[in-house]
């Protein structure tokens, strides 16, 4: 589980990243990011893509677990919102982790 210290909780920070941040995406995920005071991450599984709450929760748990492995490689002072799209539902944990890594490389958010 991703540590609570990395969660993007403040509404003002969330809105700032969502509205004013840059984004990269593929058919599975969209990542919005913006500079903040510290590294914070939020995960979103929209009702429009996933009707059942159990499915949305499963997707977010999988995304948090995938991110936990690579959180130390992500640049500091970055706010990130990860938005799930419908096809991610069929991917397993390892595939999800690779998708996230590829998007972070594309966004130039990884240190290594």
C-alpha cells in the first residue's frame, strides 16, 4: 500500500494539478502533473468508466500498489493525478506497473 504521506489530499492542490497541470496519456491511463511543494499522488477511477464501486476500488488499489514500487524513482516536488481508463480493468499488477512506468518516462517524471 502506498504510504499516506504521498497522498494528494488538499482540494486546492488537487484542483490545481487537475486544471493547470500538464498531462500525458495512453489508452489505459492519463497522468496529470504539476510542481508542488512535495511529492503527492492521487488515483481516480471515474464512475463514467467503471460503474461498480467494487471495480473502482480494485482499480485504485492496483494503481496504488503499482506506484508503491516506483515511488522513490519519481521526482520530488511533483503533484500527480493518475486517471484510469476502461481498458486498464483487464490488466494485471505487473502490466499495470509497466504502463505507469512508460507514462512516467514519457512525462519525464522519473529520476533514473
